[in-house]
C-alpha cells in the first residue's frame, strides 16, 4: 500500500539522521558534521560524513550519499515503503493500518501477510494441537520452553494435506498468494496442498522482523529429507538472508565478532545459552551477499561446525568468501559427531566458549589440514596447494590485510615473500578484467542514463533547484515535468511545480526525501557537501541544462524525420522542409558552449 506523502514527511522530520546512523556506526563530531568509518566500503580513516543541518550523509571515499531513508535502505536492504515503516515504528508514528484482506494488498505485502498468517497457524498448532505432542516432546528434550518457541518462531505444521489451506480460507486469504509465498504446492490437476506437513517449523525473518520463509524439520525417521525449506520468492532470497540476524545483530556489533553455524537449532541453542553474537546459514552456503551483510556489523568471524558434517566443505568455501570480503576468519572444530546444539547441551556454555577462544586462523587451519592429508610432501603438491591458498589471498580487497596475509604465509610455508607476491599478482591480473566490468556496471542504478548529456542535464536541473531555489520558476516555465525522461526526476519536478503554483515555500528537504535512486542520492549529497563550482553561476548552469535537453529532444525528432523521409515518399517535400528547419535549429543550439561536465 502507498504511504501518504504527509506521513512520509512526518517520519522524515522525526528521524534525525545523526541518531539513526549512530545506531549503526560510531560517529565523532568534527566541526558541524559527524564522521565515522563508511559501512559501504573498507577504510581505515573515517571519511563518512553526516550533516545534521542538511540531514544528509556523504562518503568522501566511495561517494555514497543520500538522506536518512537512503541510508537505511542500503543498510537494511529494504524498499522505500519498508524503510518508512521501519523508521515510523522507531519514532512511534502510526501509519494507516493495512487491511487484512489480502486482495487489497500489493503482492509483496500480501506475501508478508501470508507468511505471518502461516507463522501464527504453526505456533498455534504447536501450543494446542493433540498431534503436536511428539513435536513438543522433541523440543522439550532440547530445552526449548513454550516461551522460547515463541521467541524464536518455532511451530508445527499439521500432518494434513490441507491444514494451512483450510486455515487461510477461513481468513479469506487467496490460495494463489499462498502458492506465490511457497507455502503450498500445486498438483498437475491444479489442486493445491500444504508444502509443510507433520514437521516442526522455524520462521525465517528479515531484519525488519517480518516472517519471509520457513524451514521445517521432520520428527519421524523416514526417507523424507531431514529439513525442507521455503523456495525463493519475491520477499525471500537465500543469498541475502542469514537466520537469526534480526535477533543477534546488536550483539554482533557490540562483540565485534560473529559466530557462524549451519542450522536453525544450532543458532537457537547458542543464542538461548548466552552466545548471542551468532547467525546461521540454514539451508544455503555462505554467499558474497551474506558476507557484505555481516560486514556492516563486524570484520571478525568464527565458523563453528562439526567436522563430520556434510556441510563442512561448504563451510570452508564460505570461509574463503568471508576472507575475500575483508574478514579475519577463524575455524572452530567440534568433536566428531557433535553439532553446536548437542555439544552445548552435553558440555555446557563454558565448554563452547573455551572452544571458540581456541579457534584457529583460517590459513593456519588450511595449512594444517593440507599437512594432515599429505598434500605438502612433494614439490608439486606444495606448489599446487600454495596456489590454491593464494587464489583466496588474491581476492582480498584490503591491500594492508593482503600484505599481512602474504607475510604470514611466507613464514608458515617457509617461502620467499617475493615469490608469493609474483603469483598473487598473476592471479590478480587474470581476474582484473572481470572485476573491472563488475565495478563499472552502473546500469542497475541508472548510471548509463546519467552518463549521457540528456541525463546529466535532467539531474543538473534538480541540483540547481536545490542549491538555488530562485531558478525554479525559470525551469518550470521552460519545461514541463512530463518532458523529463527519468521517472524519479519527473515525479520530483511535478511536486516542485505543484508547490510553486500553490505558493508553498520551497523546502529542499521535502524533495530530497523523495529520492530513492542511489545514483541521484550520491550526486546530491556530493553537491551539498562540496558545493561544486558548477553551481556558482546558477543562471548559466540552468540555461545550459535546459539547452542540453532541447538539443536531445531535437536530435530525437531529427532522427525520427530521417527515418520517415526514407519511407514516406508522398510527404517527402513537407518532411524535408521540417527536417531542414530542425537541423538549422539544432546547429544554432549546438553552437552554445555548454557548461555541463
């Protein structure tokens, strides 16, 4: 559902950017602004600035910038409406209530609603259903009280084909929404049936504490998979979600360390016992997205797993991903046959803490493992194993961290550091082209459009409007908002035009809050922080922007006429006259020396 603009403005005014950012970073005041380490790239010296007067942020290192909504959207990976709701909740502002009739909700909101309804159903079953007795007994043996089950979103799916279907129908929830949420499956006949049946369920939540998916464990020994999980949907992508992070992120930040386990019960056992800086990958391998998500809170990770686990190899691959994303990674092995859940129940909290304290650095662990497997005996084995280690080292982004890792490897492998560096540089060159392509791909944030003269001019009009509001009347008299190609800029100028016509005073913050495009947010924060020289002559700059847009529009008309001249012989003469007039006008405008960058 759309959120009224007056409510968005109310949330914006109630959400001081310094207070919000301070919840994620340590800020120190320098002059009028606050500074901290940028959460969007690795840095040692604070270059991330928060301006309380303008209510914007800007990083002088990577160029990220925007307002309080932009910041939370990037940190929490939320949509704009989700961000407004999150900040509204923090500020104690009530937004218009959403109807519980799913037909009136937008599809994404309907998926959240369906998952929330399923979670209520599963938890109710666990508490009340007679057939859930075996599930309650299983959880009780694992020291999970009813209160703990409520805290961690544990429930039970009835051993019926239509348990959830019937419950959802009673709540007037469309079956198609259940299907899109991955909660039911469809037969070839077109009939639906419950995905989860006769299993203990674990609610998977996003950082806004919304249920987005489920994991489900069997409680009888049969040939079915031990765990089944929700499929990916519009609100759930495995690569972006770490189980339990919504509960543990503050502890991870305060401890400056994260413990990574594999399963739902592993997470719950540790978290309930007091090791609250823990997350679980749960149903997927570690991804770059997971690593970047965790990097918001810490750069220190311990991977805790059972050496006999089927996921042990995947855990080591995940360790490499963490390493290449700037983490100090350690490995903590438990005795064979024990996972974190069983280990802590058998040996207690102190034993787990002792094991975590003794965790090995990743490269120490890998070298020891290679030695134990006999892969460091012959020169060829040593060379192959060393290249394997260096392949991970070459991907480390932080040059200082990389230098220390190479030095440590040189000592441990008893090899000259220069030889290792030669191989690292070789590996870096191989991947440089791919990395460069990834870094320069700006299509996802509109960079291709803004690299054009037309795009630069459209954005320039917003820049000059915010820095020199006296130019607004000139702009709206020369250009209709619907003539702008970029949809977000078009919407903003429609709002500016309406306010201008109604005599409402110009308030830059009212329009900055409408910005959602990261590229636009970055440019505006850059301008407002640095006061670029191109705004020192607003009148000329405004004229150049309008002129560039007129030229782009003429170019489009000229190209269209050229094509018509080739096919429309009947009207060739009139088309030619119009074509020549446009070319002459284009030539006149083109002689004007543009001041755009």
